[in-house]
C-alpha cells in the first residue's frame, strides 16, 4: 500500500482520535491541525503523526498545511451555536475555505463529516448548515479538481462520546429523578470505531468517490429506552419522567440559557426527525456494525466505580 500524506481537521476530537491511529497503522503520514498543541501531546506516541497548532478558520493557514497533501479529512462540527462559533461559520464557511485551499494547493481527495438527515429544509439550524456544507463540497467536486466522500452518522458512541456520557453524568448528578425531554425521539447509535474504519477505507477506494453514506448501528432506540439502559448499567435508581412536547420545548428554552447550553431549542428541533437509517451498514465497507451493548457497559462501569467506592465508604 502506497503511503499518503493526510491532513485532518478535528483530528484531536472524538472521532479523529479513532481515525488517526488507523491511518498511522497503514503507514500513512498524518498531520493533525489543532488549536492547542500542548493539550494533544499524547497523540505524538504515533510514529508518523504530526501535530500542528493553528486556526483552521484562516485560509492562509489551511493553504500552508495542505501543501503536498494527498487527502484532507474534515471532521469539525458543533452541536450548539454560540458567539462567533456559529453553525454558519463552523460548518459552511469552513467547508468553503477547505475547498478553496484544496483547489489552490491541488489536493485530490476530501472526506467530509456531515450528519444524518442533513437537509436544506431540515427543522434545525444544525441540520440545515450541515446540509449546506455537504452540498457545497459535492458540487465543488463536480468540477473535477478533487474527489469527495461524505459521511452522515447517527449519534456516535464510544468511551469519549458526548451523548451516552452526558446522560450518565446527568443521572449521577440528579439524586432522585430526571425530567427527560423528547423521550420518543429515536436514535440508531453507531460505534466510533466503525465510523473511523469507514473513513480509513474510503481514502483510496474509488468506489466511494462522490458518495454520501448514512452510518447507523444495528438497532434503533427511543431516547427513553437509551436513558433507562444507561441508568441500569450505572446501577442507579432514578425515576425518569418523560416530558410532553410542550414541556420539552420549555425545557430547551430554559436550558439554552444555562452555561454550556446542555439542551437548546435547536437540539429540540433536530430531534423532531428520528436519527435512524433504513437498511444495514453500507455494503462497500464490509463492516458489521457493533451493537451498543458490546461497548457501552465497559466505559459506564468506569464511571460508576468512584460512586460505588463512595457508597461503600458511607456504609450504604
């Protein structure tokens, strides 16, 4: 297998930390662009990985880093818009700059992270901005200057995820009950390592050129089912109170004012569309999707251990 020079935006994030080692294992040279190099120094254990500090929103920086690259992977995305980090800037404007820098430096390959049900008429700003960015990179690739593949995963789970772990944290914090917004919203969680493997396989696979792939796990769950499952795996006794639609909307309006914006009106709007896929994993990758039950208990157990020790110390 020939060695490629691959530049990753968002390579130090949740999905990037699964993709980068796989690329290194295939003897590719990987460059990870990051805002704070010192915080990611643990990634330097990989022999052919380079960390470069800089602002990916600066066209000049991208142009400099894309020199002599054979492929670019853009994983950067946000779930909440805040201040200058708006959906338009992070999803759409960045995609424009990536394409412009690639065109100027002659990079022939782009792998783009989108989102399941990203549609221009979607119910949320998140989904609409994801759709605008996805459509732009595919339309730009139509000129023939580069080849693009985009991926549209459902919610992604894994030890560093911000979905299962967020609800686990809420359940451990709330002493008696948890009011749950959008309890009937449905998700088909997909394992981060499966998503990463798709990116890695697609880099050189001509059959994936121009394609947009939905990525989902083997089973769909309602949010209420997921939260009950997390509660059980943590060994907690909590009353989960399903909220009605108007109560969910009211909770979103209130919680988007809380620091960190744990739940916003745009999140609520996104969940109006079930994050599920028809059929199985894309056949081109020959991957059997990993069930959530095979992975989640392992990292939830680590979360519950400190709490169990505290209970034992308290004689409970």
